[in-house]
C-alpha cells in the first residue's frame, strides 16, 4: 500500500478529510472530500493539509499472526456449510481505531482481542501496510516484457474515516492520533436531522473506495437518530496471477464439506507452487505477479473440514509460510463470494463486552466521559472474485456508536438585524476585511 498521510491543524469539530492508510498502489490519490450534510454534491475540506509520516511499526511476523488470529476467530460468524469471506485486515483496522480512543478495561479487552502484545494495534497495521506496499511495488508489470501477458497494474488500497454528528465534540488529541497512526479523516454529518442521508453518504464513500464492489455496507436499520459516530474502513485488491490459469475444459466433480457432489469447471495450471501438509490437510500457495502477494488454498482431507477450521490459526501459520516448492499440477474452481455480517456477537463471545455495555464502556479518549459513547454494532461485508486471470476483492467494516446522554442542542443564532463582519486570520485575529451590513437588500 502506498503510504499517503495528511493531517490538519486540529480545531474542535473542524471538517476534515484525509487519505486512508493505503492510498492507491497505482497512483497517489488526492484527499477525499466530505459529503455535504444535506446529501448533495461533495464539498472541499475546510482545512489546508500537509503530508504526515506513519508512526512506528510492530514486528512484521507478530503483526501478521495477530491479524490472522483475529480473522480465524471471526470466520466462526458464518456456518461451516456456507460460502463466506471476511477481511481480517479491515475488521482489525476499525477495532484498532476504536482501541486508540478506549481507556481502562475497555481498552484492555480490545488489546487482548487484537493480540498486539506490547505494540499498539495501529502499529500492527503499519507493519502490514509496509509489507503490502513492498509487495505491490514488486508486482509492477515490466514494460515490454513479452513474458507478461497481463499488464494490468496490481492494486491494493485501503482507507479509513470517522463520521461524527455535528453535535459531537471529538477530542482533538484523538483526531491527531488517528491522523498520525491511521490516516483517518473526519466527516461531519447530521444523524439527528436525517440519519438516512448520513447512511447514504457513508455507503457512497465505501462504494467509491471499493471500485463499486460494495455499494451498500451499512443496512438501513443500523444508522438512526441516536447514532453519533461511525468508524469505517474500506480495502480493495486487484491482483493478476504470476502465471495465468488455463480456462476450464469442461465440468468436473467437486465434493462439498457435507459430502454432496456438484459439477463445476476447474481451471488448471502446472507450476512450481509452494505447498505444505499437516494433520488432515494439504495446502498450495498461488503467487500473484511479483511473488510477494499470494493466495494460499487449504484443502482438508475428506471428513476433516470442521477439524481443520477449528484449528485454523495454527494451520494458517504453517500453510502461509510454506517454503517447499516443486511442480504442482493444480486444478481450482473459479468463484465469487459475497458476505455481509454483523460481528458484534463474535466480539462479545471473545470477551470484548465493555464496548457494548453503557455501564462499563470507556471511550473517553474519543469524546465525553466514561460511559458516554457506546458501540451498537460492528458490520462487515466482503466480496472476493477469482478467475483464471487473478483476484479482485473488496471489503469494508463499520462500527456504529450512540451517546448515552443527549447531545447538546445547537445554540440558535439568527442574523436578522444590522451586523458587522470581519474576515480575519484565526491565530492572530488580524482582520483582512472589515465591514458592516445595515441593509442586505441595498
């Protein structure tokens, strides 16, 4: 992921938009603009932006193991009999943003779930981002190389954002921490006036950053007039195989986990793939162009699917680091998976309970006192498409928060009589223009 960071002078409730943690692997993107509260055309950010370097990174292997463990646990959100996909990276990013503003036992529960060890969860993301950025650079197509039939650029990009109600005062130090550690931008919306407009604005932001693979992340009932804050991540990948597969010649027999057989086309290729084997499973690792990104496929033995899935963290650690390589005649079905989930119950079952309990939650690092902000849901959607040319995938995650106390009502000020105005520098107060309006119709 190409690292682009922007940060602004932190003024309370200032409208801010910043590039997410990945930018684009193809080209640098300009900073996204904030959606206007009325749901019309987007508007320019209200602040000048400057480049901001990433913070420190955790140990790469430890970071990878942390994200793997989180993802393996969350896969239990779907039955073993259904096609499904999740993005551990995307879920991890949103929970890490929440952890950055959590305090006390709430933070302790999040840190334990995110398995960051002595590092901050955001530092694990930084390590993963750096590794993926290197991988994308290594997969750039060589100009004029006759051996490269697919010259599409490899793309991996990720972005984060924070969507706050206009009446919520987010702590400047939290905004600064997210800008430095996650590249998040803050958008202001009016949940209380029109939650549907806010929901559509967030979904539109996700749709744009996932190449339209995820047009709707947040269902209609998840954003209400009581919502005050939403943390969002979106990630997109488009990667060609290092060696393209051959198109399927015809249907083959495929056996499902419950023992049924179906007829499905299998694409094929013989190449020097890394592979591994363990108790009840075999794996093969299929590299994308550049050999620094790959898809590892784990094939449980007959009748061992549930056992392998139950031990998935350990299996993944072995399979994804396999070094043994040799000629493999691989046959694989192309597929498309589209999964939408609520992951709140999985978090609670894993011990992250305070985040959803107004009696014990402490997100005072984001806004208000302990108990003021409480999470209501964690929604996730992932789409993965695999064919003979490569993989296109996108995912997005949103955590929605409410305030346990009423937000302050806005102070009504109506300029309905003659007034004086000054256009001035904020830091010094020096007026650039000074005037008065006695009769605005004159």
